[in-house]
């Protein structure tokens, strides 16, 4: 895995973490999910940001930073600079805070980067608003149709739907587990009436959904015929955009660029963490910390090298993080080993066969150089943290996922002189967690309107053939679009 200093991005190409696919353009990477060798997309080279360049970026807004970071991964031969600037302006135009993703410093000494000022009140809006613009840009040029297929444990589904709803050349099928999401999270998907949106509610876990979706992508003739695309954190472009979070929070916390900053990340499938590791590999002086629910495979992997899936996914107050197979760990291993596809592929093959592996000591050590700490937080810890932050900071609310990050901040030793927590969603999506903490939350007019909207989705029971239903749904989309033509 080569690094290069900023000069030209014209040679940027993408490959599989497992080595069987290489030489992909940005456009090809954008439209890829799981690749034909079972791997996922990563850049073949990593741009390196010097400390002098980083310092010159101090004072830039979030959008201005996006306009200097993202071109490092997108050749101008694919999206010219002026076009990319326009796409980013449009992507972030629906954010409600003038700073897009502000870093707030609370009276208790807590610093929080608020990533929830987008249309679905979740950090997923930041990346997916860009992904939607990139998809439309390429599809409009070629007048080609794609079908997006995505599984969600919480916020990805609604943000993905919002990024593509109403687009001419995109249909989306979104699967989510019944009784595992908050009411607002679910309603943000099931109340969408656009003809290009289909929502499936299933009796299982999000990992069960992933196990149905992956064979569709690995079926090369089927995936090619229907031009399948994923825009959950399998999708490279989401991780690419999320690297901007880390440059922005670093420069807000340390504008002189003379210290390390610890960034504490509420963690599920490790997409956001992977973006942080990538930013570190690019030269950003960040120390990453992961905080997880009782579905703690990431914590066990970081601390002990125990990458083993539990028999079931436990339901917690932070549903978007209730995941037992954090597939982006494959990308993290790829990054820290310098792109050793043979080792990464071997590890993942063993995991797919046995559902558990012991991470080699040298790889575990390389991970700990980037992810310096991790912790598991119980529901009781979430409730206590929501109450404490509210009491100590003039009524400031944190959502249950953010509370897990804040709990780490409050109870774990610092790994750098400066520390910030990523706030992944607005508390307005999680009234259930607030009630569990013994507190009450007043609905905003937008939430009240959402909860009163009619529902439109298909429900599937555990004994039904989900993969067959999904394939038939995708086939139906293809037939409908051919009739329109």
C-alpha cells in the first residue's frame, strides 16, 4: 500500500482488500459493493498530508475542507474540480447549522462534534448526501439505471433513502430488523412514498439482512444485470467523505497542529472508525478510541484480538450499533498491514468459515497504534450518561449512541492531550432511551409530523425465504424500468 505526497490524483485507482480485483476507477468504486473475490474496495495508494499542508488548512469550514480532501481520491478526469465543488455545495445545502458539523465545548469540559444537522438527524447524512450527488452525476451522463440494496441497523437506511429518493436513475431496496430500531428511525424509512423506494421489515437482526444481501452481490451475472450498488459503509465513497470529519475536528481542537487529538467514536460496523484510521494513515495526528454496546466484538478485537461473533445480536438502547459482524474491520487490517491482501483474505476466509479468528499479534499491535483504546458500555451506563450530561451542561442532550462515546470520555484514561467525542445522531430520534433514563423529551413539530405519517413497507417473517423475496423485488424493479423505456 503506497503513500504519495499531494501532487496529482490522476493515478488514483481502487482495488479489493483481498487482491482479486484492482485498477478500478472512482466511478467503478462508487458503484461497487462486495467485489467478486468477496473483498471490499480500498484505494491502491494513500495520499499523504504534510504537517505544513495541514496547518494551511486551519480555519477552513467543513465544506472547504471537503473541497481539498476529497479531490485527493477523485481524479479530475472523472469529476472536474468545478463540478465536484458544485456537487459538494448541493450535497451540504440541506444542513441546518451554518458550520455543518460544529464542535461544541460544554461547561463540563466535554467537547463534542455534532454530526447530526442533516435531514435525517444522523451523521450518515454527511457522507450519503455526497454519495447521492456522485451517483446522479455519473448516471445522468450515461443514462443508466442502478438498484441500491442496503441493510440498516438504524440510521443508514433513512439517510440512504433521502440521498436517492425521487432520482430518475436509482431505485433503492432497504432492509431493517423489526423491533430493533427507535420509532423515529423506523418511521423515517417506512413513511417514504416515492416510487423508487422499497422498504422491507424483517424478523431478525441486521447481520441476518447482510447475509441475504451479500449473495446477491457475489452472484456476478445477477449483480451485473441489475447493476446492484450498496451505499451502506461497504461503499468506499462513504468512508472517503467521512475522513473529512477527522480533519475538521482535529483542526477545531488543535488549530496550531502541534498536538495529538483523541477522537472517541461510538462504533458499530466500524465504517466511521475506518475513516479515522485512513485519516491517520494520511498523516493526521489523531488517536482513535472505540466505544461499543454489549455487542462488543470490536472492543474484544482491539483489546484481545478476539474477532468472534456471538450467537445472537443483543438489543440495546443504541440500536444503530447493535452489530456482531463489523465488516469494515477487514479494511482496517488492510490499512495497518500496508495493503497485505493475502493475509487479510486469509483472515476473512477463516472468519467466514468459523465465525471466529484470533488476530495475529503483530496485526493486533498495529491496530492498537491507531485505535489506542476501546470500551464496552451497558444500557445502565448509557442512561447514567444521558442524565449526567444533561445535568452538568445546562440541559444539553446526547443520544444513546453519543452517550456511549461520552461514557468512554468520562471513565477511560485519555490517550492524547486533547479529546473530542463524535455525536452521531440527534436525541430527537431516541425518545425511548430518554424515557429509559427516567427523563422526558418534547417532540419537535418535525418529529410529530413524521410520527403521524402513513406507513408503507413489506414485512417478512423468519420462516420466509428473504433472499428469494429480495431477488424477486430487484427483478421487478428491472422489469418496471424496462417497460418505462
